[in-house]
């Protein structure tokens, strides 16, 4: 960007506008900052009064949001909002959360630090702009300045006084010199202004954005909620399967046995037929119970992840090639083994239902001692996306798989261009506890 366009660029004037708005907000934000310790000291003797101070700390989040919006509108800087404040249950825990809200205190620190910076930045930027404009236009308005009495008589114009001697800029060379100085100041002004607002940009990102710890806590909270919802959905599905399937069959068996007992003395042939039907229904109920138990914990997992995945592949209607590193199962936590198994199973189901693939390739290896890597690749039509599950169907779809993987700090990466192939890479820690 050349010097002329830098002066007229919208970015430059937005940065200068940011300084104007920040200057208008600065006294109010400083007053808010000073209000927190003053109220805290005043209400220290009353526990309930501390909630007022804590409310002011959390209320500083609103100031942080205001400054993030200002940075986004004027500086084009998009700073993500920190996780929302979650008030815990309990009187003392709630009070502690209010008083020690890190996001609120960082916002207060931002307002305190930026108060002198705002004044300094605005004054410096405005001086550069005023001197620049005044210098290049001096030749137009200097003649309208009031006369001043000097030892050489009456003179007018801008003057610099040093050692009781005044230098007046009222001659063509000196007027031209001021024009050059003004031009230099105007050339430098955009870069000075942008440099000053860069400091605000850094402070906004550092103090008003989310910290790594807060992002981690929010992610853990979300993954915990997802795990609870997924477990609830599993329990409901098991309850529904038992109620609609196995329970109904057992009720039918009981009725058939009752009818057979009544017919045993009068019609042995009919009783034998009823017993045969009840026997068949009992076998079907056992089969359903085995399927439900397999959904809770597949027996094949007791023989290791490789055997379990081979069993999955054998049941799939598509050709599935499974390549498992012999060392992949060593030291693997049972929860991680189950997640890997169910993830592969769900992905194979999705391939059969949606991908129109002719084959699937599953690879399981250990990039390092603490990581399990699972890759599922199909040659289908692609175009898969991480869409949220259907409302009320928590844990469904690829998004549900990603949530389940996140519960143990794993990662779920999907690559599925239109036309295929679709590749899913899942990394899981080998242990769920440190």
C-alpha cells in the first residue's frame, strides 16, 4: 500500500475512529474498574454484599463484549468470546465463582491498562494528523493570524521561541518548509495510528479472548454433557428393545405355557404344539437378549480389539479389510477399546446405508505409546458431513461419534470430497486416567 492510499484507506480512518470511541468509553470503564474494589471493601463485612462486588466482576464481561465488538467493527479483528459464565449450585460456591471469575477480572485489567494507553494513543495520533494538515495548509491561513509586536516591528504567523528569540514562518522558504514537515507527518500518520491500534488488538486478543484453560473447561463440560446424553439414549434404547421385543416374547411364552397346562389333560396334542411354540419363542427371546447384551458389551472385545473388529467385518454385507497392529491392544483401557469398536461399527453402518461403496478398509495402529489411531476408508460417493444428530436422538450420526470420541480427549477428522473416497481418522488416548 503506497503512502497516498494509506492516508485515504478506510482501514486507517476506522483505526482513528476506534481511538475516538475508545477515548469516549475510557472514563466510564475506569470508573467501573474503580467501583469494584471500592464496593468490595465497603461490603466486606456483609457476605450478601459481596455478591454485589461479584456481580460487578462478572458484569465486566459485558464491557469485554463491547470492546470485542468495537475491535471487530473498527479494526476487523474477530476475537472469539470466552465461554459463558456458569453459576454453580450452592451459596459459597456461587459466591466464589462470582468473585473469582477469571474472564471478568481480565476484562477489568483490560479497561485499567487501556485507560492511559487510550489517552496517549489518541493524543499522539491526533497531533500527527493536526500537524500534518496544518503544515500543508499553512500557506492558506497564516496571513489571517493576528499581528504580533516584535523587535523588528509587527509580524504575523507561526513562531518558535527559543532563548528569548522568536523565529517566524512568514517567508516563502519557511512556509515551504512547514508544508514539507506537514507532508511528512501525514505520510507517517496512518502507520502511527495503525501501530497504536495494534497494541489494542494485542490486548483485546490476550485479555478479552478465551484462554486455553477456559476452552479446555468448556470442552470438558460439553463432552461430559454429550456423554451423559449418549448414555441416557443408550439406556432408553435398551429399555425400548427389552419392552417391545424380549418382554413381549416372554409374555407370549407365559401365555402359551398357561394354555398348554390347561390343555395337557384334555388335548395332549394341542398342549405339545403349544409347548413347541413356546420353546421356539424362548429361543428367539434368548437371541434378542444376546443382541442386546452384545450392544452393551460385545463378547468379542474380551478377546481383544483385533478379534472384535474382525467379527464386525464378517457381519458386514460389504467386503471389509481389517489391518490391526499386533501392538495396538497392548495397555489399552477398556473404555477406549469400546469406543474404538463402536466407532468402527457405526462407521461401517453408515457406509452400508449411505456411501454406495464396494469395499471398506480399516486400519488400527499405534503412532506412539500413548495414542491409538483408527482409520476407516471407503470407496463410496463421498460428500459426508459432520451434521448434528436428529433432535431427541443424542449421539446419532457422525457428530455423535465425534462427541463420543471427545469424551476421552480424542479427535475425529473427516475427509469426504464429493465423489469420494471418504476417510475418517480417529485418534484416542490409550488411557482414560493420567
